[in-house]
């Protein structure tokens, strides 16, 4: 029997595990110098130049209300596609790509109705990985503000 597996890039923030759909990820890079962007939304740390493309860097710690910390050389930037633009997501570590059968994935609405920023959850033998919803990454107000300063 052939199962239609789903592929996710997994990453960590503090001790929490998250995932993005592999199809949304462009690349993973080492953290680089981030240029501050005045008047950007609060979750935007600044911008980077990635192969000639100016990309806003999103601080997921702020989005998920996790404690702030200093940048470390081991941090990673996940360049990902949102419906409106590419963004760089600042994360502590990228674990890799996992292959998951659909039966191990729960939708966000089945976990908690009206859950923002989370598309679903992957059930594993050693815990749960929350799947991030890139379409909800920036609110309409944040997207409008970011577009104006870029």
C-alpha cells in the first residue's frame, strides 16, 4: 500500500519544536548581519540581502510570545514563501526534513478553534510538532506597514 507522505522542515525555538511545509521553504542559511528597518512592524527585526533580494527577517519569538535572547552564531534563517513575499524566519536550530503520513497530522481547528499562526500538529512518538501557517504570519496591518517601509 502506497501512502501519500507529507514533508516538513522542522525547527526549534527554545525547547519547542515547529514545522513548515517543505514546499514553503526556499533554503536555510546561517544567521547573517541583519540591517534594522525603521518603522517596520514589531515582529520584523530588519532585512537581509540574500542573493540580491532584500528579505525581511521575522522574529518568531515575538510572534509566539517567547522570551527574547541575543543572536548566536548557531542560529539559522529559514527563507520561506508567504502568499505575499519571501521572509527569513529567525530560529534557534533547524532539525531537518521529516516525512509524515497524513494520519499523524491533526488540523489546527481540531486542536483548538481559532488558533492563530498554527496550521496543525504532527503527532510523533516523542511529542508534538506544531505546523506554522505562513499565510497568517503577518497580520493585514503588519503586512501593509511592512510593504510601506520596504
